[in-house]
C-alpha cells in the first residue's frame, strides 16, 4: 500500500465549476499536510498547508482534513483554465523532516 | 520570497561520468532535500539534510551521495552516472519554525547517454 495515495486523473471540470481533489495517507501519526501545484515543466509550488481537522480556506482554495479517516482534500472553487496542473498531496511523516508526496492528480479545466 | 536555485536547468552527461548538481537557498533554512521525479512515479526522496554536515538517506539513495558544507548549499553527486539516472532532479528547502512546507528549485533535467 502506497503511503500517500491520489487518483492520478485526469480530472476534467468545466470553467467555473468546483474541482475536488482527494488524498489518503497511511501514517496515523502524521500531523502536517500540504497541497502543491505543479505546472507542466515546472517545479511544485505550495498552495496550502493544514494541520488541524476541519476546513481551511484561502481564496478559491479550501483544504479539508479528517485525521480519523486519514483523508485530505482540496477544493478549488470557480475553477479557471489557469488551474490546469498536477496537484500533489504531501504528508509529513511521524517525527518530522521527511515528507511523503503522492503521485499527483492531473486537473484539466475546460474553457 | 524564498529562493531556491539549482546550478543547471538541463544537463547531458555520458555513462560513467561523475555528475555534480548544486542547490542554493537564501532563506537560512535548516532542512534541504533532493528528489527525483519520473513520470508515473512522482517525487522520490534521494537524500535530505537537517543541518550542516548532516545527511540522511531517503528512499532511493543508491548511486548517489550528497554534501552539505554550508547551510545554504546542498550538493547531489552521481558517482558514476548511469542511463537509469536520467530524470528531473528537484532540490527543496524548509525551515523548522512554523510549518515545514518545502520550497522547490526550478529543477535540473539530467540526461545520461
């Protein structure tokens, strides 16, 4: 079983819709969770991080964390074609330092 | 803004050559990381360092070594390059205060022929 799992996609949504990206993780002791966006040919850039159960909102992005279910999600409201990218879920393992990345979900937003 | 720079964007080397990839960060971060990224395999951790002269193996350290003589600089060394080391190499850094989000350099696409 992979430590951080994401649906590879592609996930295709129309412009203006809500895109929902999901991630599960196996280490119950994990405390820090991150979402990165990676455009084709570019390096990952941080979108959001979340530490506590519940929702965290930043502009059009909302991260959701459910530690009991070992589940993290990212919602993108009012999706734009510029949101088309691969989204990486990352989980910091117990003890810190080492972060495990999922393989990413490719998102296409159709104009 | 955090800035992480890598010595080359593209590199072509021959099998058996010794290859040096350098990474420099300007945010006084304690932690630095080297990853490789391959299609379908995602980001895989090669080595990381949490302090000067300290290093820890990641998930795929075979065929690689690292050096961290100064806090801002973390070097990845391919002792004898092989074709299966053709990949995108990404360096990242993170601090220990607050969140430990990682900031990535632009990447080096290495081709070994």
